[in-house]
C-alpha cells in the first residue's frame, strides 16, 4: 500500500519526528491498551474546540478553511514524514484524489468522527488521537470494530495493514491545549 507523504519503504530521518509517535504507539501483546472513547464531552475544551473547527472546515467543502487550523512554523500541523510542507493546503490538495481536495476532507471528517484514544496522559507527549485503530492491534479488533475500520479503509488496505502489523492509514492528533499536532498516513 502506498500512502501519500511517505514513499514506499521510506522512514523518517532520526530526530525528524515531531513529539508523539506518528507511526504507532507500543501495542505489544500483554501491554494494557488505551481506552477507546466515543464521548467527545470527555475531551478538554481546547481539544473539543479544535476538533469541532476541523469538522466544520471539512463539512464546508472548502479546503482553504483548514489553513488557519494548520498553524505555521514550529506550531504547524505535521502532514508528511518528509518534514514540513511549504503550503499545507496545496499539499493536502495534492494527496487528495480530486483537484479540489474533497476526498481528503472526507477522509479527515471520517477520522475525526471516529472513536479516539488518550495517549500518554500527564506527559509532554500527551495526545488525543483519532481514529482509535492507531493504538489497538488489528488482530484484537472485534467484529464491530472491524466494521468501523471499513468506514475508513478497504478490505485490501486492511489486509496490507495486517501484513505490516499496524493501522497505517490517516490518523490525527490534538494536544491537550488544542494544537493540531498531526494528520498523517503511512509508516
């Protein structure tokens, strides 16, 4: 499976990864898995606000509405394993399957409406991450959870991810203070 922003087999250079593990958290067998959460009222207000703004921008159908949410400089939302992108909205249009960016807006909307996990609470790497599949071993998903997964990926993508050993489609994270940390796909 080829994921935009991460050429097949490419890995981020050491030290290039932003805070939080964009590839995957530790989901070793026997390790306690994070709680899967659906209740957005459990999010801190800054996280709820950013999530709401992202969803509103997606539903508008105008990819430019994401621009003010994506930040800039050190506060820019990570969109690629290749490092910062010059124009984040142009980048998102480029990885979308259509020239207006509607496909990537739809993907982002589905991601942000999925259940989520709260990772590394109380640490400098604390994040709220959507969808929860990012933090759960694929072989531990229930039938209901696999149906939820198929709202985001195809059966072929799922088989590729099983071979890889983790969910590697689009995922998004927001810090407790409401900064949109990443929206990225790949390994």
